[in-house]
């Protein structure tokens, strides 16, 4: 009797094993991940390379409208990956903008108080960092990102201030916060749409606090500072590749 019982157990194990071995492996493999041929995720070529871009920088001229804005921009970035998600950027850009000239000797209601706009071109150098939100892969060819950067912007071609105010743009430190998306139509080619908020601080001359006009008015009231943080939306479109 004992031998019959043990034989039945062995037979049952053999039948179950044969049943499991005949389940199609395609059905089991379909439960995990994507077929590489149809997956929406593809690896990004993590190599250094250039990015060339054009765009527009606008908005904030400061409280007295003396700052540079409304600029056609173009430049280039050299990009170096640092792992699967991080990427360092070294940027050089030229900003062809304009500004208004302020005359503190003109009355506050005179059209001579503010004239222009006149040409005001700037150059910028920046070191930045970009974080890809999809890591080292694209999703259907797209890779959104966020980033930040620190830089320096300086006056390269701007008319002298003939009003005697002694205002000039000079050189400024810049801070940038970026967001955008990249599209990889080919493994080593990338198209980029980038939106940035670029900050710098204007510094006004003492003459803006001095009542030089015949009506005794000041360009900036005494209770306000002679410094002014301005923020500029900067939209660019770029084309790059990796080696």
C-alpha cells in the first residue's frame, strides 16, 4: 500500500512538470518590460559635443527702463555628460539688444527724460548643469530636463551716455534657471527647445538720486535703492550632435 502511495505522488509531480513545461514562453516573457524593437525608451549617446542655438531675450529693463533687453541672441554650448542623468554645459552667447538713455537733468514730464531705444549689445559666458528627467534614455525620442547656470555678461557695443548721468551697463554676474525638452531624431543628433529665466543686477549712478532737473525731480526717489534685480525670459532653439 505504501509503495502505491509513493508511486502516485511521483506520477502527480511528473504530470504537473509536463504541464508547466508546455506553457508558451512568449506569454511569460510578455509580462516583463518591453520588446526592444517596440520599446518607447532608447539609450542616449553619452558623449561630449557642441550645441548651436538662436533665440530671443526680453522683458525686464528695470524700474527706470535703462537696462538692456529685446535681444536677438545666438551662441554655442559645449556639453559634457557626467553620468547618465547629469550634463555640464559651457556657454558663450552674443545678445543684440537695445536700451533707453535716461537724462536726470530733464524734467520728469519731459520727453527728453527718456530717449531711445538705442543699440546695446552684450556678450555672455556661463557654466551650467543640466538634469535629464528621463535619465540616460529618451521616451519616444524626447528627453525633458531642468537646469541652472552661473555666468558673466558684459557690454560689448553700446553708445556712450551723452546725458552726463554716468550710467553704463558694465559687467554683471548672471544666474539662470532653465527648463526644456530635447528630441533625438537620430542617435547622435539632437534638437533642443529651451526656456530660461536669466537674472542680473543693474547698478544706477548717484545722479539718479540727485535733483538735477529744473522741477526738482529725481529719476529714483531717495527711499529707493540704486540697485535693481531684473529677470529676463530667454527662449532658444538649438541643434547639436555628439561625437
